[in-house]
C-alpha cells in the first residue's frame, strides 16, 4: 500500500509540474485546487513567491485579486489600502505602478520574504502560460470603481493566450455581466456570501459559469441542483480537512483554500482507496 501511495504521489507531482493546460471548467470528484492568493498559508499572499509555492504544492489553480494603479496598470493585491501587506500609507488607486513596485510586500509575513513585490497581472499570466495552471482573477471593484478594469484584464488574458485557463470573479455582478459580454469565451464566477435563493438560476441571468460562494452557504443538495443546471460551485476559503473532504464528496468543481497541499493529499488518498 505504501508503494501505491508513493507511486500516486510521484504521478501527482509530475502532472502538476508539467506544462499541460488545466481547464477552468472543473470536474466533480476532481476539483480545481485553487490556492487562495497563492499558497497564502505559508507565503505572503498575492506575491510571486506564493504563486510559485502553490504550484510546488500541487495546486491546479491560483486565486488572486486585481486592482488598478493610479496610472492604470493591473496589480495583484487584496486590500484597497496598503498598510496591512505593504506597510505603506494610502490606497492602491493613489499610487503609480512604479511607486507600488517600490514597496515591500513580503516582510510583513516573515523577514525571509523581504523584497517581495506587488506583482503585475502579466507576471501571473506568464506563469500560467508556462505551467498550464488555472487562474481565478477576482476584480476588486466594489470599493473602488476602477473604470476600464474589465477591459484591461480581458485584454491581458487574451494577449497571453490563457482564455481557457481563466475564470474571472467579482462581488460586483454588473462587472461580471460586462465581462461575459466582452469575452463570452472566458468563464466567470459569482462571488457572494450567503442568502441567495437558487443562486444557480441567478448565475444564468449573468451568463456566469460558477458560484464562488462563502463556504457556509454550500450544501450537498445545492451543489447537486447547481450541477444539474450546468453551474459549478467553487467554495471559499476552506482549510479544514474534514470540510474539504466533504466538499469533494459533494461534487464541488473547485475549492479555494490557503493550503492547496491539503486538498491534494485528500485527492491522492481517494485515488489510493479506489485502487485498493
């Protein structure tokens, strides 16, 4: 049995380290493993260090957040303010791209990551192109409107040729509807917290492909009904292994987690059990 586990582990590592394209359309039983802001459980969030580590841990997807600098460059950072992860005053929208790149986005997490920069969207899309990983780009345009954000993100995705590897999500559902109009070939995901009645029906009014639901707003019955309607569930942000295993069992097509290695281990164990 140990040899079987080691063999499957090696196979999993090889599959996740090659340049095979992963599709943004996940499958029940074999969900996309989205590393939330990269491997943010062990690296400073939304940095290239976190994105690369996610791939090393076997993630098949990376979730990130995009905003615009004062001069209109798409940058990857979660908070609208800079104090928490870049130890700087002010907001992202107030700083030029050059000013944002001069900040230290790593040492807040641990001194060994001092000098990590706020990435440009192109850096992650290039990584996606080279590794075949799926990218979930969350448009952070609820607090700041960021006119033109949708067009810039879509143009970048197309420029790198990763349309099939990309899903765009947002809590701004007007923005999602616009994205689908501009780029029907790129999948979209509806971000929401709780309380939507038959959210799969609502998703269809936006042309959306997936529900990026806060984990407590996900049940097995709802996952089943959504799948029957042709809409996937990608719950966020789930780190408890028992809950991760339950979501896999429910048929979630993707899972957003700070610890992608935990999902990978569970999927490997399921393969071992099925082969015994």
